[in-house]
C-alpha cells in the first residue's frame, strides 16, 4: 500500500487570534480571559467575539451566537 498524502500545515495561522473585528475591520481587539474561554472585544465598535468550532462568532450575553463571517 503505497498511497499516502503529505501536506504542509500552517498551524500558526490556523490557531492565531483574530487580527481584526469582523464587523468594523478594526485591528483593536483585546483578549479577555473568562476562565474556560477567551473573548475578544473590539475597542472601536464594542462587539464581543469568541471562537466556536474553529469559527469566530459574535457573543451576546456570554452565549455564542453563530454568525457566518
């Protein structure tokens, strides 16, 4: 059985923090530790974001609400 596949993976990019707010595009996101999760708050438009299943989602009242970005 000779079939095998190799691919270079960029884990740094895949697991990096968001670099800009998905709503306004501002790079001013601040990380806030909430125990088991980390939230990102935009200092310009004041939206809160979290990571859920590999996607960035808007967080309202400490509950992640999926919004495709």
